[in-house]
C-alpha cells in the first residue's frame, strides 16, 4: 500500500489564510461535503508512477477537476520515534 499524508482545508481556513472572512459560517459538522465549499488536498506519493495512477483515478471519478503533480520534493517527518527523510512527489 502507498503511504501518503492528506490535508484537507475547509473553506473557513482557506478564507483565514487569504485574510478575508468566510462568506458563511463553517458547517456545524464537517463530516460531509457542503455544496459551494472549497477544499484543497495535499498528498505525497513515493514516486511519479504512483502519483499519476492516483491522479488519473481521482479525475476520472470526478473527485477533483484537476490534480497537479510537483516532482522531487523532500519530506522530513517523525515516524515511530525517528526523524525520517524521503524524496516524494506532491499531488495538489
């Protein structure tokens, strides 16, 4: 299985990052999709082949309109008590 890390940003957080208040308050429950809301996902993959396979599947299933692949990123993270470093491909 592919180990990847995923970050979803609700519309309220995206608005905060841009410096403007959200047009509507965030939903009481963030467990599902809210029509008109925007999310961004950042997923790392071990190589370009895996990233392309996932990106194509996500676009084909209409889960994303577009997926950008950013090659050759370096990820530094803690795993099982040790600091690890890996070269990966970032999907946005």
